């Protein structure tokens, strides 16, 4: 038996209009309370935990020795994706123009596809910028960049999954990415310093 008979139509109210009015009537008692609740809630995001609360004591000790690890937590998630945050702290460290961060705009969130993590891909971009400053033949500078990239890649693979979809499952805390950002920025920091040091 149909939920609504043709008698509804006979009564002068078309079925489609009746269904639309029914849904509005059912929502009417709920809507004002919902809107009131939305107005009562603060529109600012909740306070983030301090970085030291989401790192182990050993990780926090290492992060404190890395300017990039501490700085990345100040920018990540505050207008900058994972990739943008990593590239931003790298170019600042290298004293390069900050507009270079736009190269990473499409890399956040695993290339926007939950694929390779932006902290990974943008770290390698930072090595490219650093090697571009070396006063070497291009092929020699590229070899140095490739070696740093391989070291970072191998460190990453030994420590974390490669893809966002595995690193941070749907519904999990953003603190996962904050921790990962600090740890990977510390590694990038060490590699950048080695690349641009006179011995490099």
C-alpha cells in the first residue's frame, strides 16, 4: 500500500507539494533550536595542544634542536597545507623569497588525492632549492640533490607510510600530522644544513 494515497490529490493538494510541506512541517520545531545552538557555539577553532604534548620526550628533545621543527608547527594548518608549510620553513631557512611556497600549493593533502604526503614531497622541493644555490656544475648539484632526496625518502619509508590515506585515516586527529610535520621538518633541517654547509 502506498504511503500517500490519491485521496491527497483529490483533497486539492498535489502529492509533490504535500511532501514538500510535510518535510518543512517536520523540520519546523527542530530548526529554531538548531539555529540557536549554532549561534551559541564559538566560531573559533579549539585551542591546539602544545607541540610537546603530542611528541614523545625523545621527539620533543630532538624538535627543540631544530628551528624548522618548531617553526613548521606555527604555520601548518593555519593557512598552509602540509606541503606549503614544509616548503615555507625551508625557503625561510635558506633565506629565499617566500613566494616560492606557491610551488607546493597543489601538493597538500597528498597531491589533493590522499597520496604522497606533502611533508615528504615538499621536503624534496626544499633540497632542490638548496642545491640550486650551490656553485657547482648542474650535474654535480643535481647529484647532491638526488642523494639528499634518497636519504630523506629512505628515512621516511623506514619511519612512516608514504600516503596520506594511511598516515591519517578519516576521522583521526590532526595531531598525527602535527607530529609528522615536526619530525620530518627536523630531518629536512639536518639535510638542508648539510647541503648548504661549506663541506657540502
